[in-house]
């Protein structure tokens, strides 16, 4: 088995939000005024672009909008979040040091009817790229480890594996190789919202906290506390929402650590795959 690889401290700091609704809704409506205020305050820091992937109705492929402009400064952000849909993923990017801020590196990435957004870093990228097929390497559009992570999932889907299982198996493989990496991701296709919550060993370093310090007063409460956590909430009408710390409210429920949660778009039924159980089964 390959040796584990410890990533350097330049952790990208992105924020994630998603919802699945039983009726046509919007990200703006689900977040509400307070949630939108928190999201825009986060965008002042996570200002290296934004993106949204939306499914108009279960069975439809996601429609992706991306920008390399800060959401706090881009009027298209408000338009995108107000657009009606049944499910959506929203991503605010704070780029890893050294990676270009451009549209090719913006999340969510989209291919083969799947959209993918990631919060974390997987380094060295050369080692990650070495896991990809030659065809996947040739198809890369940008330079991020996140796009490579997405390509690994698509390889398994192309081989016939359902999306939730493909995401879980890739997360399990990467966890063995990169034990301190945050693999947190939101993935959406015509049938599922898939949430990868795999960051139990990821922490903010002193370097990261120093990057946060100049704007700390602008950020929502709890932003720095358990930074990589993802939380979930189900509303009275059955809408399911998932959010990063700072987006999710303090009353939202923590998601199981090192797990993959699949939420069906048609009826919001959930299923969970434990990454640790896959590791145990392999050992």
C-alpha cells in the first residue's frame, strides 16, 4: 500500500451550501435574509469566485453557473441564487495559495451530467494525478486537485458504479493516501445530492488562522470553530439543507464524520455510507 502523504498547510478555505426541496424553491429563499447576510459576509473572505449547480426537477441534469469574481461583488450571484429549482449546490471559493483564480478553476465542476464542489486540499497534486487514467488527465480543464478528485469519481461512475458508491470508494482511497486532507464535497446529478463529509483529521493551522485574522470581525459566529464541519437541517416542509460552518446555523445537526450521505432528489430519502467501514472491510 502506498505511504500516507501529509499535505502542506496551505489549506483552501471554501464554503458550501446545498438544498433539496419537495417543491420549486431557491437558494436565496431557503437561506432567508439572515442566511444570505452570512453568506455574503463569508464571500468577502472567500472571494476567489463562486458557483451554483441547480436541478430544475428530479431527472434533469444540473445547470452550472460559475464565476471567478467574488460573490460579494458580482450581481449575477444574487440572480443565480434567486433562480427557481428543486435542488442546488452553492460554492464560495478561497483558492489554495499558488493556484490561479480563473473560470477553469471555479467550482462546481461539471461533466457527464454531474456537478462537483469541494472544500479542501489534496497534495501533492502530482501524486493525485497519478491515480487518474490517461483519458481523465487529458480532459482536465484547470489545475486544481478538486477537479482531479471529481475525475476519479467520474471514472467509477463511467464503469457502472452508482454515484453515491463511487464517491464513497474514491473518498476511502484518498483517505488512505492523504490522511489529513479535507475531502468535503457536494455532488449533484439528476437523481441525488451526495454529501462527502470527510475532514475529521483536518484542522486550521496557524498559517490559516493568520489569513483569517484581518477579516475575522466580518465573519459569522462559529466560522473558525470546527471550520471543516458540515451540518444538516430538515425543515417542516421536508426541505433538506446542508451547509459549512458559518453558513449552517448552530441549531443544525452535525453530519456523521467520515461518511457519505446520499439524498434522493425525488423524495429526500437519505442513505449513509461510512468511509471507515470501507477501510475496515479492505484491511
